[in-house]
C-alpha cells in the first residue's frame, strides 16, 4: 500500500496560518514554536489534534526551548503525536527515526559541537531506518545560507551514507527549501518560513510506494 506523507518544519508559531493537505502521516521536523514556551506547546498540541492525518510525528528544533528544558512536561503535553528524540517508531510498515540536534550556533536549544558529540548521536540511527527526520540538514544537501555557506553537518552526511534511508526530512536552513535525490536518498528541506521568517512555503507531500519508490 502506498503511504502519503505531509512534511513541514520551521513554522515558528505560524502553524495556524499554514494550509496543511491531508495525508496518512504528518511530520513536523522542528522549530514548531516561536519562543518555545510550554503554553505554546500546549496550543500546538491542540492544533495537532484537529488535523485529519492518521498519525503525526514531531521532533524538536533549536527554537523549541521548552522541550529541552522541561522534557517530561513537554512530552506529557504532546498527546496528539509521536514525539521522537533519538528514537524510532514504525507506522504503516515504515520505520521512522527522529533527532533534534544540530551543530552549535549561538545559544539555541539542542546544540552540540561539530565532530564527535554529533557523531555519537548519529551513530544511534538504526540501519533499517527508512525515513530519517532531523532538524538540521546534512552537509552539502539543501544547507546553503543566505551568505552562501554550507551550514549542514558532515557527521550526519556520513551517517546517511551508512544508513541509506529512503528519505531525510529536515528544515533549519530557511533559504534552502526544496528537494534533491542523491545516492538513493531523497533529501527534503521543508521549511515553511523563508529567510525573513515569513510563512510563505507550502508543506511538501511525498508518497512512499509499495515498491519502494519515493514520489515528491
């Protein structure tokens, strides 16, 4: 059976303004909130409960401070989704793995230094992962900033070579919305907000076919 995924990231609190198409599974790849407070997360969870999708998957991003600071309370708030933090879930026969970490930048949530600290997180990704959900991109894939620099993580890129997921969904770098295929993996930057933090991009719909094709 084919499975339709609806993919979003970096809504920065504008989720009520986004026209979200129907599908089987909605995936939110971090930066759900603007200032990352617990009351905001409660409101976001209520929003999730109104969506028609059979399943919802959520990971955190660097703006979602409350999830890092108050992990237990935050998990308790997210009753209408599977929250993944270095965890996997199998839904509709597809194995998803989610992780919020990105290379250290300023004083954001879920920061880790480049190199060994991030490598240890990516080493946890199971080799049978089909859809990898990360907040930040791997190095060289839809990770170019407005200044023309590659902000993605090299260790994540190496982990993807090992795991070979069908799809890597991410956001974080607003300027690089889009998709590209390489080495059997479809990389998709699904930032809703652009470089000026305006919610101008559309959610990405993707179909995983029964014969293992990925249709964007």
